[in-house]
């Protein structure tokens, strides 16, 4: 991954974290890694554990960040969420997977738009 892509991703995750904290979410963990992959943010929204996928783009030429969740990525997110809930929480708790889509200005990398979609995966 190029240095610029890493910086774009970090900027998007910082914006998402700040936004969620302003909503009253408590961030439990950032960049949780396990053998299945990585979860960008894990937060608590009252009694609900929220697995947060952050998608950041610097333009819409290939579609917006909201459109970048493929079936393969959705499957991986479900597996990661289940793994985290079973191995770390160990108790049955309410949970959901959210998406925070961040669009940055191509030149300045400042946030142009942030879209929070709750419960992106059902079933």
C-alpha cells in the first residue's frame, strides 16, 4: 500500500473516530487485529457493541466509499465481528456493524463528507 493511501486511510479513521465520539460512542479499540483480519474501530453505543468499518476515498470516480463494500468484504466483516464477539466479549451482547464513509478533498485531504450508516449488514 502506498504512503498516500495509508495517510488517506488514517485521516478517514481519525475523522470517523472523532465523529462517533461526538455522538457519545465510547471507542473500545482501534485497528483490532486477529488471524482473520482487522476491524477499523470497535465502539460501544450504550449497551451495543458496534463493529465499525471505515471506508475513505478522495473522489467518486470509482464510486463513493459507501459503494466499496463488496460481497467478499461483507462476508469478512461478519466473520470478524463474530470472532471478536466470541473471543473477546464472551457474553451475548447486542451488536451491529456500521459503516462510516469518508470522502476527502483530493488535494487537501480535508473531510468533504462523512456518512454514517448503522447496521449495514443484516441476516
